[in-house]
C-alpha cells in the first residue's frame, strides 16, 4: 500500500478498528500524528541486572532469552501469557507474565537474545516480571534511552512501542518528511533534519543526542509562533502605513529635561527610553510593550517618551482602564511636565507656532465618561483644533466623536483590557505609535512568546531607596496577633486590604458567596468596630470605582476584596495587606497584591495566610524577594509558564518542546524569525507556511 506522511495510520500500521477509534480520541489519525507522538519519558537501560539483583516494584533490565511460552485463562477470565526467561550470565530463570495480551504467545521471540524490562512482583512466594517489554538485543541497545509512552485506556506502552518501533520507524526512510526550518537557518543553528530528529526522539542513544533533537523541535515550535506574532506586528504596522515619518531625537533635549527631575532615572528607565526613541526614528509605527513592577517608574518612562512628540507639537492620547487610574496618571504627568523648572525647558525646546500664544506649558486634559455636556464639548473642540497636547482618559477617548488634529502617539496603561477593535479605532484617529504598559512582570523569554507581536522593554530594577514591604507567612497560632496588629494600625489611621481566597470551580461555591461570608465574619467577629467594605467581581466597574474612591478618601478602614482588585491603583495610606488562602494564588499574583501597599510614608506589611499548612514552602519565596520578575520565574519553574500572572490572560499557546526558561533559545529564535521575514516571502516556503497556518488555526480554537 502506498503512503505519505498524511495518510491514515492504517496504511502502515496493522491494527483493529477499536484501536484506531481510540487513537482518534487522542487526535492521532495520520502517520505524522503517530510519528510525532513522542515519549513522555526515557529509561536508562544501561543498568543491566542479574537475577540475583532483581528488585521488587522497580523496573529491572535483563538480558537473556525466552525458553517457552504458553497461554492460560485466569480465574477472573483474563488471558495470561507466561514464559520462562533464562538470564544469560547466571543461567538462572524467572517467570514472565503478560495480561490480556494474547498476541504475545505468537510474537514472543523464543531462543533469541533479547533485552527485557519489567517490574518484579512477588505472588505466592514466586517472583515474576510483569508485562515486561521485549526487544531483540544486538548489543548496542543497552546504551540507549528507552522511550516510555503516555498510555491511554487500552493503548499501552507496549502497544505504542511495538507499533512505532516495529511498524512505523523502519519505514521512515520511505516517508517524505519535509524540513520546516529554512535550510540556512538550520545550518546556522545546528538544527537536525526533521526525520532524523523524530527517530532520535523515539529512541535516543544518549542525553546529548536527546537534547539536540529536542532543541530541534523546540526551535521549530518557537519559530512558527514567532512567525505568527511577527506577521501580526507587521500587519499592524502596515495598516497604519501613513506613519512613516522619522522622528529624530535630539539627545540634548533629554539631558535638559532630566535636569528638571528631582531624581536620577534608573538604568532600566534610560534603556527603555532609548529603545522607545529608536522606534520613533524608524519611520514605522511603534508596537512596544513596557513591562515593569509596580513602582519601577513606568509612568516616568511614559512621560519622557512623549517629549519628542510634544516638541513637534503633535498630539498624544493616554488610555487607562478605569477613571481612578486615569486621574492618577493625569496628576502624575501634569506634575512632571508642568512645573517651575519645565517652564524654561519648554520655552527652549518646543517648536514655535506663529498663530499660537506661548504659555510654555503642556496642555493636558482629562476625558472620562463622567465628563459631559459643555465641558466635554469644549475639550472635543480644543482637541480638534490641536489646542490639547495630551488627552488622558478611559474608553471615552476611543469614541468616534473624539477627533484629534494630529494624533501621533498612544500610550495604553495595563494592556490586556483593550481589544483589537479598540486598537483599530485608535489607529483610525491618526496612525499613531503605540506604547503599552503592564505592571505584571513576566520573564523576558516568556514575554517574547506571549507578546511576540510587540517589541518589549523591561524595567527590571526599582529606583533606589524603595522601602521593602515586610512579608510574612502566618501560622494559625499567629492569627490573633496579626489581627491585633492590624487593629492597632487602623487606630493609628492606616488602612488595610484583605484578599479573599480564590474559589476553585470544583468547590460548587461561588466567589461572591465566599467573599460575602468572609466579609460578614470580619465585620461581625473580628473587627466589629471598624468600617469595612466589600469589593467583588459581580459589581459594575462604576460601582467598583466608587468603592475604591471612597476607600481612597478614608471612608473605610478595611477593603475586603476578591482577586478583582485593580492593578496600579494608588492608595498611599494603605499599609497592610492580608491575603487569605494565599497558597491558592500564584507567586506573581501574590506579588501583584502586595504592590497595593508600600506606596505611602508608612512602613508596610504583607501577611500571607495559607489554608493548608503543608504548602508554605512556595510562599516563603515571597518573604525572601520583592522582585516580581524573580517571583514570576519561580512560578514558571514550579507551576509552568501558563500559570504566570498576566500570561494566562494573554492566551499563551501550549508549548510541547520549548522550555520557556531557556531565554537564549527564545531570543535566538526571535532574531532568526525577524531576519527571515525581512529577507524572504513566507509564501516561498510552503511547508513552513502550512505549519504556520495550521498553528494559527489551533490557536484560534485553543
Ligand atoms: P509605576 O508607574 O511603574 O508604578 P511610577 O512611574 O508611578 O511607577 O513611579 C513611582 C514613583 O517613583 C513616582 O513617585 C515617581 O516619581 C518615582 N520615581 C520614578 N522613577 C524614579 C527614579 N529613577 N528614582 C526615584 N524615584 C523615581
Ligand atoms: Mg503606574
């Protein structure tokens, strides 16, 4: 029968309908699917035992031959195939038994040198090897790493092994397997032929070989994802193609501006700014993500990034997810751009306009859903005539009747709140450059994969002299002490956040109910004399804003909240955060919560209260470090990349081979993919194109 890689399995593998159906259930339909069904693990079989060294309940490797074979029915109706195995060196024998594998009776190679691997069990005083795997032994194989396949119902290890190794791989040379990575890249990066890598992964000779083959597939996996991301990025850039003007920066201007600032920017801030200014010079719309922990100085970077645009008297829009955050940004940016010191600066550096009065001030306006009527109309008029330099606001900015005279730059705070549609609307307002800010630290390698359609700048250091937030994992016996401590701080006028445990779906218990119970417990029993308010996800965003506003105005002492609490909200008077059920959250999310405090003059505290006492080890990392990137990396190591806060929401694809901790590989792939797309049309690489399309489809349905 003829076959190709996309032929049904049955063209090459002999099996029954029952097996084929079960294979289909785990998405194995074609020869390719089965070829790419890689082992979940490997066993080092170089450790050959003699009979006397056999250990119970462990896998033992023996070399020898089968002398006889017979089939029996057990009392329970199982088919047993039994055989006597003679170990070569000692000539001692051991019984082997297989359950419900009657085919063994016919296929077992008798009087032939074989290697067997199986668990030893004692039954009624007799030792036997249970369902050992068997392979003809030609002297080399013991050096290899024996593949262990993931099993599904009756699709057992032995079945996978036999089918893949006896009926599939021997024909791999007859199957045309196209390489996906373009040849020159494969050569440069020492990428194996796909078909060779497949063979290796099913039975590697040693760890070095295994690593090489894995690396080949990891490269391929990441390369395809990068191509998809870059296509998205280029498309976004092409869509606002009008923005091809190069904005060349005068470094003297930045130096001058830094003189108006009461602190020295951190290195990370300078580097990020440099990256942003470079983007402006490219004559292509910027698509950049600025990542940094709370307090790392993102707002400052965003503010400085506007300078070249302001100099040219072009307009900027800044979007925040909520009104409170918009007001916060408005105040902060206004203070930095308009003060006694900046007055002279603007006088010196801003392009003059004949028909305009010089105030040496930047005109910054706020536009939210609450601003209505005459005031709103005035803002819209001024905007249209170019009188407003920076418009800061919420979604209200995106509305169709908000018209700019010359919008050049859009800054978005907290990126995952804004969808593609909203971006498109912004693009229509003037083909702007885009800078998105995120306060969720994601390790760079992971960010490259998750946000590959953007360039990434990272603020991985905090300004000096930041007070650390004292963090403590508390034991049940310490609870009362902590409550008294909290009460004492409230008496001193400080405020407190209490975060409710995450409710897992399996608990048949909704989040609102559990938060309400926590709220009642606190108001009735623990802090009856304090003013407490509850914030949860079922509230409208307007109601949430109202509660946060009141809390900020000190109308409440304690804010009890589910995990919906805003990232980025600034309540300097809040100095304590207590997180219940802390072990249910990822470290990076706990770190986000912790960032709610430590923003004012008071020493701040974070208490982590686990419900299960045996899971505290992970939480102790919170006591040790205040670095969000480090904590995200620990999360990535311990719980997988999908669990890092901020990544799940971004829809990071499942990765089979690539390890996100391998920052070097990720960076290399990104560079190669960029270089490739710059110099080639994807259409001339049909096999790569096909994989890219396939992956795109699977991402849509993920
Ligand atoms: P983020 O937006 O990342 O949370 P901000 O930009 O709001 O951080 O900065 C937090 C505070 O730190 C602000 O008061 C800001 O003026 C100040 N700040 C920013 N950069 C520095 C720096 N390099 N040195 C000292 N203080 C800084
Ligand atoms: Mg901020």
